[in-house]
């Protein structure tokens, strides 16, 4: 069973969001997503100061199995990217919720977050996904 922290919000496309003390949001992919991808070998990070719409593709995670797009969970501007992933992309496998974060976003309108899932809802969605495999 994948680890799903209770304090985060989640997207149907397997991104997580954590609100930071400065009001911005840190974003990465979930433990479930990294385990489905397998060994991650490359991450294309979104560029700092780039703006995205909700659900826009903003990056790519590549593994030995496949490549998967990263989607922006809300309208906003990228204010930081985890440059450590350029040299050690496997941080996402080792620590998806801590060292393996992907980018930070300044969100234009927090009402965008109303469509996101709670930890409980996300757990239910990945259980349903696992049951249909």
C-alpha cells in the first residue's frame, strides 16, 4: 500500500500539494505514482517564473519503464524548482514527499484547490485504480 500523508492535497493525476509557511505550495508526485513508474532516471523541471493554467503540462518524469507528464494543479507561477533532481532524479523514488519535491507554485486563486482530493479521497481513488488492474 502506498504512503499517503494526511496533511497534503492530491490530484487525480497523482501530484501532491503542501502549503508552505510563505503561502506558496510545494508540489511533487505521490508515492503511488513513483512506485508505478519504477526507477526514475530523468526529470524535466518547470522553469522558474513560468506561468501555467490548471492541469497544464509543466514537466516530465522519465523512468526506465515510461515517461509521465507532470500537471500543474492550479493556475499560478513557478517560484522554485528542485534543481537537485537534475543530478539525482531518484530522490523522487527515495523520498517523494520530502527531498523529491519537484517545484513550488505561487497560486493565483486558491479556489482552484477546491477540486483537489483529500488524503482519504486519494487513498480511495488509488485503491479503485489498483482493483481495476
